DNA sequence: CATGATACGTGGATTTACGCACAGATAATT
DNA sequence: AATTATCTGTGCGTAAATCCACGTATCATG
């Protein structure tokens, strides 16, 4: 049973009782309606209508088809209503993904967003692997670092995450604060395991600190933070989270070169939807508070 | 939500995951599939799929559509199965119509037909008005008299109903049997109220019997039969039913000129169906017994 | 790293399907 | 009884949908 349009045509004829009336409703010529009926009957091998000069009347098969098509028509109408309205209201699921290191920032934001739009169910997917927008795994992704340049993705800069140099209070008590670049060789540093990291402050580190003084390397940001807290050495941490921790001492103010840009990424097909737009606006508003924190 | 074919296309894309795959299944070019999706999305104002170089993945709206279309597809498949098979088996309703004067012949035949095909539900519509085949009021009509010549109707001659001249036994006792045409003016006759009746034996009557000797006229065949039984005069009755009645005496053998042809009439759209064919064949078989009765 | 396979996307040629107009027929109306 | 209105059915020309071919991008594989 291919060619669903012919079923629709037959349905309208059964409802109207005449080919001409159905043609008017469908907005096509009555010859087209006749052709559809003929084609459908030939394919099914059954007469659907009895033809007489005053119109068409459905046979048993035609009435059967009419019932099925009636249900289909209602189903499709409901579907159209759902789908059309869907884009206009903020409800359903909102799937957000990011690296799990951003959870401290995102979790409160998402909670507030859900409170603002109670019809929303938030799903926050975090992981080391990047959830891919183009396969529909998420509506919005929060990315850090260099600007993503995937095609079909809409990228907006969210805010600059300011990064500063920190060490634990105990470390400072033992080794003192470096007063300038000349002091760096006397200290130990914590950095990412990947030496040629793309992060700007690690590039700075490679340029300004001897390799052998980087005595602790880890692949995970959280592990690096814990290492710093465990007096492993001096490292770079986002200012907004580190400033809340009394066990940490800021050794140098954040430099612009060290800042990590943050990006809001959406798939182009979803970017224009009201739901996603509402979330993007909300996140940008919240991000103003992040810098102050 | 017009254009059901586009829904079908979108459904196939959602199932396959790729435009090309859907195009193969649908037997169309993949460009056509893309155009259908685009048109549907534009009409709904919602993106149904997220496009990426490895295929299409459905958005929430797309998945919603997919579910509805899935149900539709199943409904249509079942419908096609029902409708296609419907023509091949003798079941459901069989609607037969005739003038109610033929009920004595038809009722036993219909009962036997129902016994032969237990899946059949017989509906026997009788009345003075002609139920019209072209509006689907009945599958088969049994007509008597001159050959029906309606277009779109398939007419088959069933049998000749032999008509003979009868009177009641009491009438014969009182007035005797007419031995030939010369005796007719001495007798009373029963005939149809419509003087210029189309029935051949009434034409014969008008030609061979003085008008004033037709002393009882009725519009209903059954009333005429009752009048004859009530000694009203001589009249024409079908041989098969009158011969069973001991109160009637046959005054003249049936002439070929008097025979009323009987016709089986079906609408051309239904004539070829197995159900109707089975019934037509069955009636013809039964009709062989009618002459003998 | 290069290559083959797969899939999407688009402009131009082609076929299919549609609209148009007229004929045939019936039912309602005057 | 004649007429008008309505509906079906069909041949023909045109417009729209389709097919085709090419280009581009991505992923898998040796």
C-alpha cells in the first residue's frame, strides 16, 4: 500500500459522495481525483466505489478504507497540532551536554532554568567524550577552549573563564610565593599530562617554566585540582571556583592570555527553536554572575 | 496536514536513518526524498531531522511523526490485506432486492445460499419501490418483465416464468371452463388495474377479451391472486406457485407468449466479485428447479 | 596517510501527473 | 415536456515533480 495520498483522496470522495466535491475540498481538479481512485482500485484489485451519474458511493471495501482513513486523518491532525505548537512553547526535554569539569557551573544554572520553566525536564549529560549534537544526542553543548568549528553547528561565545595561578595554603607556607618569573625554577608545578596542551595557560607554562619543574601531571582537571590541594605544587585553576576555596592562595592575578573561552554550541536545526533560544538566553544571563563569583 | 505521501517519506527516513536508504525502499530518487522532507518541515515550521553527513536523525518532532506514521502504515497494511482478500471469499453481507411478489421464490433460495456459505449474512430487501443498485443499496436485484436496460448494470436472463390461466375450483363449478376464445365473453376476468400493462398476458387479454368482462382490477399481484381464489373470475398466475394450490384450476396451458422473463441484475462494479458471482451461479442452479415445481 | 565507500546536496534534463475544456448523462425545475 | 444544473469521463497541452549526474564531505581501511 504505497501512495498514501490516493487513500486520502478516496477518503474525501467517500465523505463527500461526489468526485467534484472532493476535488474542491482537496483543491485539485476532479480529473485528478478520478485518476487517484482508478489507480488505487487497480492496485488493490477491488472496486472502492460504485459510479453513477450523480456521484460515487462507497462499496464495502470503500467504507472500510474510509474508516481507516478517518482515523488516519485525525491522527495526522493531532500530530500537526502537537508538532506545530511544539516549537512555540518551552516544554519537554532539554538535553545539555558538557565536559564533566563544567558541572559546578552548569548544575545550578540548569536547576534554575528548570525552576523558571517547570514544564521542562532537564537532562544533563556529562562525560569525557564529547556528546555529538549532529546525532541528536543533545540540544545544547557547553564547550571550552578553542572555538568549535563544526559545520551545521551554531557557536556563540558565552564568557571568558578567567584562570589564575594557585597553590595550597600549606604549599605557600612551606615554599613561599614566587614574586616573579625568576622565582619559578625554585617551585614545583602541576599541569596537564599532555605537554603540548592547547590551553593557553599551559602554553605559557611551557614557555616560562623549565620542563623538569612540572613535577605532577594528570589527564583530568579534577585530579589536577586535588593535587594542588594536596600541596603538589602550583597550578592553574578557574578563578570563580578556586576563589571560593579557603585552602587555596592566588599567586598571580588572572592574565587575559590565560583566559579560556567558553562556547555555547547548538545544532543549526535546533538553534531557532523557542526552547533552545530560551535556554541560551537564560545561560547568558546566568554567566554574568559567574565572573563575579 | 495535506500530502500524506510526504509523511510516508519522512517515516521511511526516520526508520532507515539515511535519505538514500529510504529512497531505495520507496523506489524513488534520494533527491525526491530530500524535497519531501524539506517541504514537510517548511509546512510544519519545525525541523523533523537533524542533517549530518552520515545521515538523518529524527528530532523529537520527527520521532513523534514516526510513531504516528508507524501506526498508519500498519493500519494501511491491514486494510490492504482485508480489502484485497475481501474479493476472494464469500463472506460479509449479501444484499438482494426484488419486488415483494417474488418472495415465495427467493426466500427458500436465499436460505439455501446462506446454508451453503455460512459466512454470509443475507439481507433481502423487498418493496414496491425498486431498490437502486447504482447507489449501493443492493448487490443483486431480481427483476421481472421487460429487460432492464440501465447503463452500468449487468443483466442476465434467469428463466422464463410460465404463466397460465387459472380460476378457483368454486368458480369453475359455477361457470364451467371456457373451451376456447368464443367462450370468453361469457366469463369474468381478473386483471391489473393499469389497463395498458406491459405484461404480455395482459396485452393478450386486452386483445382477446372485451373490456367490460374484466370485472376485477387490482394494482397488486397478491391482491389479484386473492381475488381469483375468492371466485372473482379468471386470471393469470405463475404456474409454479398456482399449481401447488388445490383450490385453483388451470383453464389453459401456459403459452410462450405469456411467459414473463426474469432477470438477474447487478451493478457492473460488483458483478465481477467472487461473492456476487457465487450467488448468481447459485440462483441459476436453483432456478432450474423452479420450472419443475 | 591515502584511498574507497557512502551519503548529502544541487542544477539541469525528462517524464509523470495535473489542469483544462468539452462531451455525455441524469435529476430537478419550470 | 423542455430546460437547467450538476456530475462523471476523457483527450490534450502544460507545469511540476522526478530523475540524473556531478560535487562535496565524512568515515573506514590497508
